[in-house]
C-alpha cells in the first residue's frame, strides 16, 4: 500500500509539472513584485530569456520572424534600460519585442496581476468596444447611450485624453503579435482597454473626441459619473442577443444566423448551445445557415470539431499535418517524445465522423470570415472550405491558413512577466503550404454592394452579399476592373 501511495504522489507531481507550461495566468511567487523595482541587470536577463525562450520553442521562427532584426531589437531594448523600473514600466520596454515574432501566438502578456488588482479596487478600463475601419480609422464597434446622447456604431474616435487615435493605434501595435499589420491592428482593437492601461496607465477617466454627423464633439466619461451603456437596439441586436458571445437568430423565413464571438468556452457549454441551435434549425426548417466568426480570435478546437460534425455529410479531418518542436516542458513524461530541439512532423490521420443524419444540418452553409478571424476560427474556416462543407464570404483573414498553435507559457526569471510562444504548426486539410490568409470564395471588396439593392435593407456588406447570392443577382454587382487596374 505504501508503494502505491508513493507512486500516486509521483504521478500527481509529474502531472502538475507537465501542466505548468499551459497555465495562462498564474499568481506571482511574491506579491512584493507588484511594487518592487527591477535592476538593470535583472531586466537585461529577462529580455535575453524572452528571446531565447522563443528561439528554442517556436518550430518555424526563421520562417515567421526576421531573426537578425529580432535579435537587434532585443539589444536595442536592453540598451534603452539605464535605471531600475517597476514591472509595468519594464513591460512597456520588453513588450516591444512581441511584434518582431510576427506571429499572433507568440507575444508577452500584459502585467495582468497589476490590472486585476486595480479592478479589484474598483478601477475601470476604457469602456467602449472599438474596431479599425477600412481606412485604418479607430471607430466604435457598436452604438452607445451616454447620458441622454445616442452615439451610433462606426462613429470615428478622433482622440482620447488629448492623444490622437492614429498615434494610439501606432503605439499599441508595438506590443502585440500577429502575422500581418492588419491583424495586429485588430488585436489592438480587441484588447483596447487593456492596452490603454498597460501603456498610458489610463483608468476611470476618459475625455473622448468623436466625429459625429453634426461635427466633432467631446464626451467626458467618469467612473463615478457619466458612463456609457451599449445601445443594443441601435446596433441591430434584440434584447435576448445583447451581450451574448454565442447566439442564434432567424434572419428570414429560411435563413438562420449563428454568431460566435470566440471558441474559448467549456466544451459542454458549447455542445449544449449547438445541440439546441440545430434542433431549432430543424424545427424552423431553415434552408440556409450563416455562421459569423469575423470577430472570433479562436479558442478551443474541440468546439470547432463539434460544430463541424453538425455540418458535414461525410468524414472529414481538421488538418493534414502537425509539426511540433520539443523543449523542456513539452517532451512528455520521462521525455518519451524526444530530445530538446527535435522537430516532430507527422501526418494527421484522425478523421472525424458527422453526427447522425437526423441531427445534422442539410441546407447550404455560409461562413463569414475577416481580418480578425484567427486561430481556432481559422481552423474552422479551412476545415469547411477544404472539405467542401461551406461557402466562405467576407474578407481574407489576417492570420495564415496554416496556423501556429499550442503555445507554451513561461515566466521571465526576475519580473515574472508571462510569455506565450507557439510550439506547433498545423497544415490545413488540403495540404496547401502557401503562406497566406484564408481566402473567401466571395470577397466583399470585389463587389459594389452599396449600389446594389440589398434585401431587407441589410447594411452589413457580407450579409447583403449572401442575400444577392441567394437571389441570383450577385454577378450584376461585381466590380468592373479596367486593364489599368482601375475600377
């Protein structure tokens, strides 16, 4: 019995060690780090550790990053540190290494412990959801009510606290990962409130200049005073949809719509949502299903698999190959996978089986994608496209069709700032190796949607395109390009 107990303790200990590199937000080893100033030497060590950690973990670092430029940036950042700094101040230096990896799955996480503490103390980050417009302008993602004023969605933000919005975007892009400039812009928009706090230290009070229909106007938001409320009705959402990350709505007699903000959800919860939704589709006799992942940055691929099983009519696979680079943390129990630095490349032979015929969707499926569609949602896009399960509509994704994946996390030794670096590469189901985003079957930029009649007054270009496609009128809206390349 004693020997069994010892074995059990060993197994539990090994399990804890194996999972440590997957824990995203661990606590600090000592809360004194929240206020402690790091020495110049400690910060130099941390920058070296961040760089070395990426070089030893990323399976295709030389294909993603310009390694000489990456190393030069690390030396530049070290040279800029000449006096002790707190963790937050140090993040504002070392975080500038993140975009040089040119990978949305490789970056330094913001000092979340300090932010959590501030929130626990009642402080508030920037409250407005934003996006980046087609011309690179910062704008509201949805409509808001601020006092007795209604602010429409897509309103341009000219400045915040006296800093012009284009300067804010340019600054915050220095702290995010991403394969393309466009993707990094949208990552900034997704984490906008966090970014404003991490770089500028802004909390609780925001003076915002907006470009409204009757001219530029200023709005002052105060934590204990005037604070915005989302105007779901003006944004085009019903009360039952407002604030939901996943929802279904019926757009017309035979068209259904599923919105998926992310896949970072417990599989059981997501499966219940999908089961209920597809039961509703059958009950309503929906013929055309639209799934929107334009805002979806990814999450758990198990949810992607479960959704696809309800759409496919034959066995399918999610990827064709898997590449993994081994390091000290991911070699498996007793290092059974191999040696540090070894790269494992294997064919993916796991074929998924659709759900029973009476539970799957039998109509036509359309997947809406865009620049922010990333990670697990890109896996969904390539799975549906390469297996001929759905028609893709929207814009090319900012991330590559062949995804980096399964990041390892590790602390920088002195500051304990947390780094996330990918260790795996996924090859799309059709095996194509081109380094480009997922290209939709129908790109809204190729059509003059605005001049075509839009069914039901739809002002969403991607939904309007599907309306025109279903009505057979889409080709009449295709933009005419002359030999000079002008439209």
